[in-house]
C-alpha cells in the first residue's frame, strides 16, 4: 500500500472523523471507497461524453452503421447454418 499526504479543509476532516467513529471503520477505508466511487463516476461521464461526440460526427455514425450491418449479416449467416 502507498502512503499519500494531502491537505483538506477542516470541515471535511471533521466530517471524515465523525463518520469513521460512527461507522467504526478506519478513515483510509472511507477515503478509499469514496475516491473509487468518484473515479468510477468520472470514467462513466467520460464514456457518455465520448458517445455524445460520436453521435455528433456523421462520419463516425456511418462507420457505426456499417458495423451494425456487418454484425446483423453475421447473425443471419449463423442462424442459417444452424
């Protein structure tokens, strides 16, 4: 495990201390879970934004449509072989 030193507002530290006591868990566990959730949320937002950018790009839409057509054709071919 790696050590990280950071500065946080006193109000945040107080909330962290209070919650750690209330839940009877280490502060680093709360920080770890909170940071993981935050990073996951950022990744999801970036993923959503990339889809929005693709949706606005006509060339990317054409490529996606071609990919869906190819996929559909493959499914039909597999179904016919069964």
